[in-house]
């Protein structure tokens, strides 16, 4: 499968260049993806960021070099540490001991193995979706910048919703919502950050202070149904889309905005239904 081949080739490149400065854009290109979406999918699938994977692999290999008798200062520089002190600190954090202590017979060191990607067919739960073409349209709403570092997006997005509910902007937005309902929009992807917007389809009313106008481009969308209380249900579905559906469905992310579509209803109910729209291409 092309997706598996490209992801595994990206890992092979990382391993072959483990002592070199990370060129994340080149790695993403090998994976046939944008830098942002490669990092996002990698983190969702593995549970660690690319930077953390490389750090753990370097310290695993560094321990082997030290046991083999290489000088600590040489190993530090080999794996990209600016000073031996910085290397010793990182080594102690992962292995629980200093590099010197690691040379003692019988000590227990930690090893982080090289990753490889495989498809696992679980069939535990259905994923209901449909493919829809939609022309471009305009939206209005409030926006904030979100970081994906260490999975902080899963905390920052719900916080933004809570803030908008507290200051009354959500109530104004929902009162003006059209057929689609209230939208959560992920856009302007850049490495490990993106803009998140809570909005609705464009209206003719004068916008409150802090609201902006944006255009959602024409796209082919894979639309998935989420059932369950927010935010857990939609976060779980998002992870499944990127870790289960995209790797096996024969589509790639089209690098356009992603939409969350929230109809009226009790968002904390176990049977609340909403949608995730993912822009796709073959």
C-alpha cells in the first residue's frame, strides 16, 4: 500500500540520518504529505512527536555507543548535543543514570525500538461516512491560534469553546447559525500550529468585535458522523480517522480546512450527533 510504503520510507530516512539535523520538510515529502499533516498523523498513530521519537532513538543508540567504550563527549556531539552537560542531563532523564554509570556491568538501560507501520484490521466499531463535493463558501466567526506540541490541541480547542461560551460570543454565533449549524474550523496549517475558528456560514449582519471573515475553498469531503458527548466523542473519532481510515481508504488529506459541524442539541448527551468533514484527494 502506498501509504504504508511512504511512511516506512520516512522512518528509514530518519534512521539513516539519525545523527544529522532533522529536516522535517524532507521527511514529510518522503511520506507524500505536507509537513503539518505528516507530524499530526505521526503523533496520532504513535503517541509521540517526531522530535520525541528522534530524541529517544538517539539516546538508545548513544547508550550502545557508551557501553562499547566511546568517549562521552564524542557521543554527545555525535547525537546533536551542544555540550556534554546537556547530553548527560538528557541521558539521565531517559535511562535513570549517568552515562558513566551505564558502563557498569548488569545495569538496566531503556531501549526505544525503531518504529515501522502496519495496517491492523480491528473491526471493533463502525465508521459511518459519505463523500460529498461542495463549492467554496464564506464563514464568519472568532479565531485563535492552536499548537499541536505534545497534543496540546486537544486541550486548547475545548478551552476556546469554553471561553466563547463564557463571553457570550458562542450564544450570538449559534443564534445566527444557518443550515449547517455552528462550525469548528481548523485552517491555516503551518508545521505544528493551525488557526481554529468557531463560526457559521456568512451572514449579512454587522459582525461583533473580534469576528473575522474567511473563505472555505471548494473541496471533496469525507464526512464522518460522531455520536456521543463532546469533546471526547469527536476527539476519539478524529484520531480514528487519521489512524484507521486515511491509512487504508486510498485517499490523502487535501491540505484544505477541516470542519466540525455542530447541529442544535445537548452536546453532553451520549446520543448527540455531529460531523467531521475531512478534505480529501485520491
